[in-house]
């Protein structure tokens, strides 16, 4: 008999992800992803000055404030055909890279590692043996017996208190947990260290952006960072040097710890290269522009249909004509009025709430489609699209990951194995290594350009009175983000944000096609359906993020998973 | 010099959720604080809150409260013990780690602030683009009093500014960009 399990972690008053799965004989037979809160924040922007929009859009979300600011200024620049000075491109790129490195590190360690790491095994580990194992995997200098023992003592102290504190929410002792006590200890030690290094990445965002969250240095047409090499109050050599040394530490952590840990987890859970694929259409936009007109990029974009890597199509610009024309949003299963899929420039956001109905409407997330098809976005999409186009940096780290997994576990993975739950984690670590290398490159590009005497940071925008349209894209940590703006009489006439998690968390469309989260859960075996750890593993591998930007404190903790017999 | 953070939490675009950032803005424009006190509009942070609070001597958070146990506008305070007693739930997305989880993380790391107080008012509406409700506006003086009371308890010097140079406005309700000829 089929059972339906609802995973609905009510930790805030609203605006979060809910997953429903139907389980038949301990295998997922159907799935629904839904967002429980309507935002409609875009409506606030109508009638405003388009040059102000980014200050509002970065308040959409509390985790990714930076990315919405960036996509917004780019959308207005696209509408105005406004070029951005080289210094501004490099400064923006450094902010985007630092933010993404922070985000990827936090995602792996703080938000998903404990799906694979059993904290309660840690007290049984031998720190000396764990240290020897670590030394065989990585040159990282903070894997000493003493540092590992200190981390173990933290866990022992929390466990001895009788309450699990921060660890009270895990499925400890679950039969799907497979790591040895030593590997669990090693991963946990890096979980603690990750808190330190992700903070260093954020400091880079703070130095360049003046504040984080909510950077203050953007402006339509460039950035507001005054460059003066001899001034302490402007962007000068002392601040640039501070950024360089912070980035160097983060780069080391990403390449020697994060990348290695992901490869080790992959080597020890090889079954998960076969689970969780789902939608095999992929979409990514090019990012990290290298010229003021944004025609060359350090990260490639394009799309792949139906896992056909050889048939990959590339995008030449950040808002490629194919991308501009091909995006629509479908609301057949979302709580909005409307019948036909609409292009974002003509997008409507009129609510029609019905309550959760499996066969009808069940989510506040619209279903974005590319040429009518669901697309998976995120680091996996970017890595597959780059790899298929022969992008050297993507190939370098993808091949390194394949070799590392083989060396640790004797598991021979192929790029095709990346269509999986583990593939999404591996691709994120590969992308983090690419970004780490590019962080240093773009720092050097900025310093070299300033050294030539170019201090320019801003081109003044001119708002036309006739109607213009623009799209601003950014390949954000969770995937392709696009802001679509229509400007008339110097004011915003329409504004729509198509965010990465809308692509991935989308509900079914008019053709009944599942969204990527939903499709990825089908056929997943569950050891204990009442403790759906396997569902969490796959959903977490996407790095889910609803537009949850409301923050009222809820004093009551609540249960998370309920199961009922259908 | 003791390091003390006064953080306003919430989304300024969503009605009463703007309470925290607005109160911090009011405190900044009306009072001067001794060195070591930082005031910050924290927005809607998730785990990033951990490293804003870790290592501080004291943290005062101002936030909107979601509960059906009290009417909108009721001012409530939660101390460290109460905040730590909220058991974290399994999380699906990175927004779920909330105040309590960040405190638990700081506790595990051994650098939880000695004093933690969350002060807030029960919210009435969280609709996009709406101003603060009358109920929540009516609670602001009491919240500011509670923040000042906690600072007094901590032995922190606060002085009211004789002339407030800046008016505390809700910037998110303004037109920001000024066209230059």
C-alpha cells in the first residue's frame, strides 16, 4: 500500500519548501515540490526609478542579497545598452566569486554534510588514525591529531549534556549512514573549520561592497568604489592586499579541504552516483565578463537537452537572443491566475490560492520552461555545459575529481555519472575550485588595470522616455538567475525575477512534466520511510532556497515529517 | 571595551517584518552609544548570523514575533535560555537555520555571548509593500525602552542626542535616486 510522506519544516511563519512523496514498497513512486508562501515582491518595483531597483531586489532574500542586486543592475544596463567600465566588471566579478565561494562552502558543510556524516559515530573515532588518513588525502595543514581531537571533544561535550543541541535534528544511526568513525570525525572537523573560512570569503564581499548582507557599492553603470592607490578611505593597495590574502586562505580551503571531502564522500557512497538524476535538460548563462561590453566570459553558458552532451548549444552573451526568446512561466499547477505560459516581460503575478491539491494547483512557485521544457540549473548544469564545450578550466577540475574519487575508493566515475545526487555535490565542488582559481585571476586583472592608470568605475545612465526592455542574468550559486525589466517614462513598468530555485523547485507544467526536484526523487529507495533521509539527500543536493525572506521569530519548534497511508 | 551588537532582523519589504531594522535605525538617529556598541540592519540572515553573534560579549536582537498566543503589538522578550531551548528541526533550505540554531552553533563552538536577549513585538501583517501596522508602531517606544533597559543592565553608557541631525525615515518607502542635470 502506498504511503504519502510530507516533509514540511515549519521553522518560520511562512515561505519555505515543502516536499511530498508517495512511497510504494519503500521506493518513491511520485513527488511534489511546493513553496508555501506567495511573495509577489516584484509588485513593489512598479512605478519606481529603475536605478533604485537593485536596492529593493537585494532584500528579496536574506542569503543571496548580492546576486539579486547584481542581476538587477545588469537588467537595467541591458535595457539602456549601457557599457560598464573594466574596473567595475572586475570588482563585481570579485564580489560574485567571493559570495559564491562562501555559499558553496556553507552549502556543503553546514547545510548538507550531516546527511552523510553520522555525528554520533564521532566519539568512537581514533584521532591519530583519522589524522594519518587525512594526511594521505590532502596537504591541508590543519588535520593534526590535536585539532581533530579538539573537534571530537566538542561533540563529546554536546553529547554528554544529554541534549543534542545543534545536532538535535539529524537522523543519527540511520542505516543509510556508511562512513567510518574516523571519516565522520574528519568531515566534522572541517565542518567547524568551514565556519571560519566561509567568513573570510564574506569579508571580501564586505570590503568591496561596504557591507554584507546588502552591499552598497553598486550603481547602474558601474560601481561606487572610488579607486585611489594612496588613500585609506578609497579602494587602495592596503584594501586590495587584504582581499588578496583573504582569498588566498579561502582558495586553499576550497582546493585542499572542500574538494577532497566531496571526493571522499563520493568514493564511499558510490550508489548515489546512480540515484537522483531527474530532469536531464540543463541551462546555464555565461558569467564573469572580461570586457566592458560583456562579450567574453570566464564561465561558459548554454543548454543541453535530454542528457545529449555532444549536442550542447553555447550562449555567446549574458543575455543571448536564444535565452531572451525561450523563457516562459507556466502557472497551471501554481496558485496564480492565467492559462497560457507567459514570457517574463509580459509576466503576471495575480494570486489564485486554492490550497494544496495534488492533481491541481499546489505551489506558489511558477513553472519556468525553456522552449517549453523543464530545465535543471545550478553548478551541475554549468559543469556539464562547460565540459561538453571543452572549456579548459571545467575539464581540468572535472578530470581531477574523477581521478580523486578513483584514487580514494577505486570507483571509476564518468562525466555521465554526474547526472545524480552525488553529481550535484561533485559539480559544486568542481565549480568552487574553478572560482577559487578565477578569484586570483580577477584580482590580478583589477590590479593590472588600475596600474595602467585606469581609475574609471562608472558610466552615467540616461533613461529614455520611450519603452525599453532588458534582461540581467547572473550564474548564481544555485544556478541561472534572470531579472526582466520593462522601463517606460523613466519608471519601471514591469519587473519579474526568474530565480534558480524556481527552475529547480518548479511544479508540473501544463504537459504534466515534473520539475527537477520532483523528477529527481522518483525511484529513490528509502530504508526507513518514516525517516526519509534519502529524500533529504537528494533535495539538499540542489542547494534549495525558496524566496523565503520573511524573518519573524517563531518561539515554537515543530515536527518535520509526517507519514500517512493513502 | 565590551563588544555589544544590537541587530535588527527582518525584511523591510514585508510589512511588520521591517520592525527590527526600523528600530535599529531609530536608535542610531536618536542616541549615541559608547565605543564597542555596534548597530546593524541584519536583514534576514540564516547561518551567517552565527559569526555576527559569536564572540560578542552581549547581543540584543530586535525582531518581529510570530505567535498566536498574544495579540499583535504585544512586546515580548526571550532570554538566552529560552532561545536555546527551541529544538532545531530538520531543514530543507538554507533559510531554515534560525536564531536558535545560530546560538546553538555558537555554543558548540564555545563562543556564545554571555548575554543574549531577543526583543520584539507580535506582528499583524507581512504583506509586500505594506507599512508597519498601527499595532506594531504602537509598540516601538516600549521596545526601545527595553533595549535601553538591557544596555543599562549591562552597564553601557547611552546618551540621547540633543538635536537629531538625521530623521529616521523608512528608506524603503522613499524614492532614492536623485536625477542630476
